[in-house]
């Protein structure tokens, strides 16, 4: 008879918690933080780990671009004399020379390709049929068309006006580092004087008008070696150019000068008594420099913009407010260093 008495069941041996790996314990606790029972937990965790760029508001993005623009203009200290002269006197010698060089290079490449094909044909003189095929290929080989032959020349005067961005939020340093311009209704344009005539151009560089003016070298009776570039708003009803900014005066460019200096020249170089008279000499066109307004007076402008304009000695319809950063240099194109507030948004934005 067998001596087997049956199985005996014992309690499982308890392992001490100290024997477990502490790294595995911490890892399991991290995974347990996200509960699968909670429907919003995964969305909350995604929001917490979103990119800082994606979570940035529009006002914060504009502030960041404003700081980047200030830093960029510090690094751009190149001379602006040649640029101003080309814009005012309509000279673009560099562009024409570069296009001629590119055409010569393309012709040389075409000759090299044909010479290579002919050399290859000379090595294949074993049969007359092959020579005939190669000669046909050379005759019918399409010639490369010059890229610049039918290419339109780049308009030198396009996008030379400094345009603003719509103000998303009031800058923190508005009262200390900004200056205000009350902008009239009209056509924004760039006015240049040189070679005995004055030309007004649109944002795209198209000519709006050619006329005689009292600007330096802006008429046949006032011809000198000087030239000027102005940023204006043209009021077609009253034949008046309201000058917002000045980029060059009598051949001296001030693109790289800050807003305070440019506005100082705007008030001292363009004398209203001399340039706002309309007669046969300037074909009834008038130039009136606008006056900058300190941002400490912004509240007065907000309460009654039309009345404030009258107190400055002007009488024009208001299109909106332009805020210039005091350290902003003049750069063509849109910039966050100039902000725009439309007339119907003045109360909501600034009050």
C-alpha cells in the first residue's frame, strides 16, 4: 500500500518591498497618474504639454516680433545712400549688369553643349548612319531660351513704404516708447523729387502722377543735384500731400535714423509756409507735414479726435491712428514697430 498522504497547501512567501526596484516603482506611479476612467484626463495632459509657440496669444506674438525687429535693425547698419539715390533718380545699373552677365553665361553653356555633341560624333565614325543621326540631332537640338529675355524687370520702387500692423493689444511701453500720428483719409504713396520733376508712386511702385513741386530738385526751374523721398497720404479732393515720414532730404538719407530724429526733420525741413502754397509753379499741389503727438496726450485724442486735429491747425477726415516706436528705423514693408488703430476702433482699443 502506498504511503502518499496527499498535497499540502502553504501560504505564498511574501517578498519584502525593499527587494523591489525603486525605479520601477516610480515609473508605475507616473503611469497611474493618467486615469483611463476620466474622459478629460488625456485632453488635459495634452494641453499641458503643448508647444509654447502654439499656446502663445496674438498679442504676445506681436510683442515678440517687435523685439526681434528692434534687434534686427541694430545689425543692419549698411549704407543707404545708393539705395536712396536709385529710388529717387530711378537708376538701376546693378540690375541691368547682372541680367547681361546671366545671359552671357547661358549662351556659353549652350555652345559648350553643342561642342560636346560634335566631339562625341567624331568618335563615332565607324558607320555613316550614326554620323547622320548625330548631325540631325545637333541641327534639331532645341536652344535654351534665355530666362531674362522675357522676364519683367524688378520694380525698384515696389514695397518701399513702411506699413503698419493692426494693433492686437496696447503695448506695455506705450506711454514711454511710442509716438502717435493722426492719419488722414487718402491714398498712401511715396513721393520722390529729382531730375527736375516730382513723382508720386503707389505701394506697388506704379506711377500715380508726375508734376512740378517746390521740393528740392522737384521742378525744372529748381534743378539741383539734390533729391528727396517722402512718405505721404494724398488727399485727391484738396490736391494735398500730407507728409507722414521723411526718408531722404536733399540727398541725405535718414533711413537708419530713429523715429524721433525723422520727425524732427519732418518739422524743421518741410516748412509749411514754403511748400503749402498752391500756384502755377507747383500745379496746385500742396505738401503739409503732419505733427507727431505724444502718447501722454492719447486720452485727449481718444475722447475727441476731430477736435484735437482742429487744435493742431488741420481740417481733414481721420482714417485712423498710427503709433510709431521711437527706436524704429524706416524699413520698407510691414513692421510690428508701427501699429494701426482704425477710426471706428479707437474707443474700444484705447479707452
